[in-house]
C-alpha cells in the first residue's frame, strides 16, 4: 500500500498531474501557495510548464492561452485572487476554454484573514462572471476528495470545454492526512474532442445533438479564430440576435442539462430520522460526527454531503430530502448555499447554522440545532 502523509494542496497537485495537467500558472497567496510549490516540483521533470505570473490576472491569462494551444491547465488562488480572475473567467466561459481553477477559500471580505478558513466565496464562484452563466463547482471534504475531485475537474473541463472550480478551504487544503494512493478509485482520464483538421472547421459549431464544439488548437495547422466578444459558430463577432440567442442558450444548456452526469455526493442514512443535515466541504466532517453522536437517541438525523455545488444538483436534493420533515443546513458563511435549499424545498422547515469568524463549525453546534432548532 502506498500510504502517504500529505496536505490537501499537495493532493490537488498530484491529482492534477494524474489527470494530465501539463501547465500551471499562479501567484503566491495564502493558503493556496503550496499548490504552486507542488506543481513546481512535479511538472518540469515531466516536460510540463510551471510559472509564476506577475499577478493573478496574468497568471490565469497564461493558463487560458496555454489551454487554447491544447494544454491542460490549472491555476490556484484564494478569495482576493478569485476577484481578480473574474474577467478571465467570463472569457473562458464565452470562448469555451477548458481550465481548472482552485479557490482555497479563506476568511473575507477583501484581504480578510489569510490563515483563517471560510466558505465565503461560494456565491461568487457561480455569479462572478458577466452574464451569469453556469459554471461547475466541486467541493472537497478531505484529502481523498482533493485528489479524486481534481481528476474529475479536469475531465469535466475537457468534456464540456469550460472552467471548473475546486472550492477548497484552508482547513482542508492545509491539513495533513494519510492517503492510500493505491486504493483511490480514479475515473479514466478524458481529453477534449478533437476536430478533423482536414475537414471544414467551425470553431464554435456543434454537430448533431452535441452542445460542445470540437477543438483545434491555436497555432496548429488550421486557422482557428478566438474572441472574447459575442460570436457565431464561425468565431466572427456578431450582433445578429438569432445567433446570439442560440449561442447563449447552448452555453446555458450544455451544463444545466448535464448535471446528473457530474453530481457527486456522499450520504449517511440513519433509520427513523426525521431531519436531514446538508453540508459540504470541511463542515461536512463536523456534520458526520454530529449525526453519528445522535443516532442512538432522539431526535435522529441523516446526512447529505454535497460535492457538486454548481450547477445546483436539484434532482438529488429534492429526492434525498423527500422523506424528511426538516432540513438543517450548515456552512461556513452567513448564508449562501442555504438559499438554494430554501428555493428547492419550500415545503420543508429549514434551520440554518452559519458561521464566519475564522473558527470551524463544531459537531456540538450542529447537534444543538438538530435537537433544538
């Protein structure tokens, strides 16, 4: 067995390499810097590229350029850097550029507390792009998730040609845990679908029932047009309302219609429970302890751990909550994802436990809400 002690950020780096990542660019920021340090050790010996940009804007720009040339790219930052990434995130969405973006969240707002964890960027990750288009956001709970979900993130970026976020947290990313690398159940590595360079090529054209264009690299043997402006299938800027509407609908549909294919979650079911606890990220670990502590008494609660946050796995949440009278939502912010739970479950009593003071939510706090509401 390959038992290894590593922190979550190292596992993200190793997961990226396992997924075929060959380009990383970033700017040092606590608590994400050790991802850059890991990639600096792993990529150059394998012929990959790892570089430090002069700032966050340049770093993600390098990644987008490398992705358009055909490389598998990743960048990593924290809340202040995610804010600076915003324009380039919109570019990646509109121009369908695959990239994995790791946000090791820390306490905000603004510079906040660099060494304190939080989940305060959850809404920003979804709505921090111009136009409000869907993005994929995955949330790791532990060291294993940091590795496995990173591989999934690269596969999804390639399959759907879009940015994919890993919503990590300082407490997950900088905690050292033992991981058995030989026992990881990794998905097969996927690559974006390549167009036939000998045939006529439409950079943003789709075939048959596909919602994702085939890919040819910029700098290859065929002319490839790329623009951040509104464009038609041929890649030329357009103001035609019909072409614009078709493109916008496709960008929306290609992720929202596919959510069941990448809905990742765990659950812990307790017989005779009338309460369902919903949590994600590091808070899910406290929630697991809480429901186990109460399972031999009254009241009892089951647990649903969401690992796909955006697009919202609506079908999963409705199905898993159907049998329960009450839902308890716990997250390390003042109420961000709970809004989606309230929207989806208007007939349920929903109790919220939120905290954003630099401290972890403790199992006892969750137990108190389960018992007393």
